C-alpha cells in the first residue's frame, strides 16, 4: 500500500528507509511525532499514520526505543567497540573487532562513509535473536589510506579520479588547478584533502604524481605499489647518503673479526639475483666433523640506527618482489654492491659458525662478526645439476653441504615440522616487461640446501638469546612466531578429508597433530585431490608474524626462531643483528615495547608487500593470456565461491574464473563446507580439484581479471 507525500506516492519500503536514515543520522536524540513528521515532511494523514505504524514495528523489533510520551530514539546497545572497517563492493560491509571476534555486519547507511581498513568505533544495534547482528559506525578514529591511485577523467569544469575495486564509496573530485598536468586517461596518485561527511559525501583530493598512460608496464607496476601506499622510487636524500658510505674495509676492522677469507665460501641464489645476503662456508673440523659457516651481510655495520637510511628502511620494512622488478628496502648502492656478498670481493659479515658431525648434530657453535671472500657465485640450477652428478667447481664441498642439509631436514620433520612445499607461479619476461612464459617454481635439493642452513642459523641465534636458565628473564629479541592451527578449521579439515578416505588427528600434542598433517600431505601426493587438500589445510594454518613475545614456531616445530639471515631485504633481521651485537658487548635488555611496536609494523608491511606482489602476478597473468582469447585448455578447479568457480590451466598454471552467471544449465547452490557447487535439478557437482575444459573468454588487464567459459 502506498500513501501520498507532497503529491508523490510513498511506499512503506521508502518510508522505512527514510525513518532508518533519520534515526541513524541522529543516534543520541529523542524525537516526538511532530518533530519526526516535520523533519521528514510528512504532511498527509495517511503518511503520518503509516509512519506511526512503522515506528511501532521498529520499537517492537528493538530497533527503536519508545517512551511513555510517544517519543522515539534509536536503540543502541551500550556496548561500544573499536576495530577495523571492511568495505565490500556489494554493500555487505563489516566491522572486525580488535579482540579478534567474528566480523559484524555494517549496512552502507550505517557506515559513516568509512573506507576499507579505517579504524572505527561502533555501537551495537539492538536486535531480537532472529535478526542478524548489526553494528553502526559512530566515529572514524583514523583513515588507513590518505592517497589513492586510479585513472583521471577531466571534464569542462572539474576532474575526478576513477578507482578500481571497493576502496572508495565515490570517485574522488579534483579541482582543475590541482591536476599537476594530468589529462584524461592518465594514471595518477591523488592525496585526499577532504573526507566524506554528513554535509558532503564527496571525497576531494589533489594529484601528487602523474604516473603515465594506462597499459605501460612501468605505469602499471607503479600503480600497484601506489595502490597499497608503497614507495616506487627512492628519496634522493637517502640515495645521496648511501653514495657517501665508504665501501673499503680497513685492516683495523679486519683485526676485530674472525677471518674466513681463506675458507671455501659460496653464495647460491636465483640466477637473476643481485643482492646476495647469505653465503655458506665449509671445511673439515676433525674426524667425521665439519665446520659450516652461515655468513650474513653485515648491514648494521654500514646502516646506523636513526640515520636517514635507517629511517627509510624502517618505513619500508621489507623489499618488495614484483614480477619484473625488486623494490629494495635499502638503496641500490648498499644492497647490490657494498653489502652484497659478491664473488672475489672481501665483505663484512655476521656469522653463525657450527661444528656438525655426519648426522648434522651441532657439537659446538658460536656467533661472530667475520670477514669473508666468496670463491663462487652459484645459481640454484647450476648447483642442482652438480648434486645430480654433473662435474663442477667445488663439487665435493657442495655434496657435503647437501648431505648435511638432508640430515637436518629429515630430523626437522621427525620433530614435528609441517610439510608445505607450495609451488609458486613465475614468469619469464622480455626487455619490455611482457610475460613470454608462465611456470611453477618447484623446491629442489639446491633450494632446500640453502633453506636448511638458514633455518639452522635463525634457530641458533634465537636460542642464544631466548634460551635461558629457569628463573632468568630472556633479553628482548624480535622472534618469528607461528601459532598453532585454528581448532575449528582443523576439525573442518578432518571432516573434509574423511570423504576421500583419509584420517587425521585434531587433538593431542602439537607433534601428534603436525605428524598427522604430514601423513595427510604424503598420502595425497600425486592424487587428484592433492591441491584441494593442500588448499584446505593451508586455510587452517595461522599466519607467521614478528613479536618479542615468543610462543615458538608451530610450522617449523622450533621453540625458538627468529629472522637473522636477510638484513638486506627484511628490517627485523637488521634489528636482530643490532641487538645481538649489543648483547655480545654486555648491554642490558632493550626496551621491549619499542621493539614490539617495530615488530607489529614489520608484520603489517610484510602483508601489504605480499598483496602487491600477488597483484603484480595477477596483472602479468592476465597480460600473458590477453592474446589467447577463444583458445581452449585443460584445467582443474582451483577455487569455489558463491559467485563462480576458479580454474587453473594445467599447461601454464594461469588462473581465471567461470562466473556463476555463465553456469546456466541449472541453479547452483554453494556448499561452503564441502567446497563445491551443486545443481538443484540435475545435482551436477563442481568440486575443488575436478578436471575441467575451459575457453579463455575475457582478459581485463585494467581490472586484473581473467574470465573463462566452459568449453563445449
């Protein structure tokens, strides 16, 4: 039924929305009937009566509170929480409480125009049990982003920035005098100068950098970095400071260090690497004993705490590895030249020196500042060929290192480490940055050799500080920690794998659960369901992070673990180097709060860098497939959502989606628990891991979206 308002017919739904908006914009005020009618311009008797009926329903529903004098106010629970606002393009926004509780729905009208990632304060909206729990933003505490990247559109009287995704509610308005020369179609970085408010829903900004034309490789890579607030160029003042650093090593400095220049030492890295931050040395140490040195670039010798270079490194916290480039944490002069452990050059290092027996048991060990001279720079592929029997330089030393690494690896898994050898998608690119081949990089004996000795060094360093006598408090150190899996997700995994005939423990000791997980990983190797089970198992795992509060590393089954081996590309390693040096000189424990805050920052920046890296892979993947429209491929289902199925091409590992709208032979329900879509009429099932034949339908490089269609 509809009523009249100002000559227009007003439906009950429209009036409900008007009342909801009115009370939500005035959450702490009480209103009489007259005030409400006046505010909403309800001037006909039927409209007023309908409003009273609706408000009575809202009061019965606990949405409003009704006083004895027939006045109304919004019914907010007294509980106020702080947390993070998560914006969704479909309007299903949510609030993630700081206490780690479940996300709570926030409708668009209750969002106060908060943006994705903003810190907000919310009030819980009262609801009866049958209703969905809902929150209302009452204050925006801080904005996560103060800049945006997108495409400029310049009109006659104004300009605006069109952004992709769901970051902003509206396009960003830009005064024409603030365009910095940008033209329609240019990609640009815009600083926000005015946020949405009750008075104006507009976001206003000014151009701070014009990146260039859409589609250019450099422009697109810079746009991905700018989208996450990451740097895409180095401040000149920092580079100038790096140029002033003296690269030479004095005799006085060498005398302060252990000298390994005459011991066989090598680096083993990807073939295109330039920053060599770790090297291995090996020499006999008596009958059946080997002395192995894990030598790490001594970055903290050159980068002093509080210096301009150090402040920039803190801000960045990590190097970023996009498909076609590295955005380094340190200026290039440091990471690729002065600190890089290049062959036949004397270099300053910080080293873990251990004596191992033939079973790779540590007989003794110590940490020392050293000087080395690498005999050889190897690529992984070269070492792998030698380990497989090909003759090569220093082959005996490499075989010994490999033999010891295999013993370390075997013992680690026996001790409860979890096996997750996930393959990574890589591209070969031409001189213009265009991808010409897509492939998965698999773990090899050569990569595992380096991995095991880096793990050994990181563990040794963590134990040297953290492992103290009972009753003694350990000194402050940033640890790399990894919590136990989520029990609920583990139980979901157990119920899921039972359908494939696998058993799994979800209770008992940490070791029992991890051994059960490893048995599951081994059991599904080479089977159709392998990737499916690995995907579900990974979802049960927690994310590793940095903290001064040590809880151990579940995935590695280490009680003490830190990051010491990559100070060129990770700031936590630099922190560890500095603290170790201070403690070796007899210093007291460092300020834990200061280092905990740095740990949180480094953990956050690591996640942001990973998102940018994934976006660069997506971009290159779509670019690689853009000239293959209409071609068909064998694939398998790699992901399932309520809006479609993700498929990974077997030949090149590129992933795209078959949208739900294209599955038009039936109506499909999403079975989230069993990771499948099931047709209502024909009961056809699409499940993770299933083989499927697809055709490349659309490749939208701008949105980084690859769409497939089912092949006939």
